[in-house]
C-alpha cells in the first residue's frame, strides 16, 4: 500500500467572491452600511416616486369614475346622471398633475438639502481621488 495523499484545491473567482459578499451583506444587519451613493439614489427615488404614485392613483380613480359616467349614458340611457358622474370623474383627472407637482416640490424641499450635501460630498470625494 502506498502512503499517498491527494488534495485538490479550487479557489473562488473574484466574481464569485463579490456575489457571495453582496448576498451576505443583505443578511447581516450589523455590517449593513449604506454607501453615500446608495443613500443619494434612495432619496432621489423617494422624492420622485411618492409624487408619481399619488398622482397615478388620483388619475386612475378619476378615470374609472369618468368611465362609469360613460357607462351610465351608453348602457343605461341615463344622460343627466351620466353627465354628473363624468364631471365628478373629470375633477381628479384634472387635479392629478397639479397634485404631482405640489408633492414633488414639497419632497424637494424636505429632502433637497440632504441630497445636495450628499452629492457635493460625492463630487468632492471623486475630485480628490
């Protein structure tokens, strides 16, 4: 009998290590530190997405109400009620864009200073390197 020992070593590639590390960071709250760029992206999305969601919901509800008014006229032959329902539905449709702008401007005021300071830090950090 031979006293021979066989050992096979395989190392992870750099891409595999990065993937494992990114998955690991998602499950380790103590190590989870948000980078400045990630925070900047998250704040920017919060400013834009909340205004978009509210205006879309308002517009869709208005559109559904408007459609109910059309249905009332075309299917149930009730012209006066249909016109009233359509007018009620057209109000939220008309208000959707002004509400979007108001919420967007309010969020810009709320988060604007932090976004500007983070972007300034990131820009200065890149110039130093």
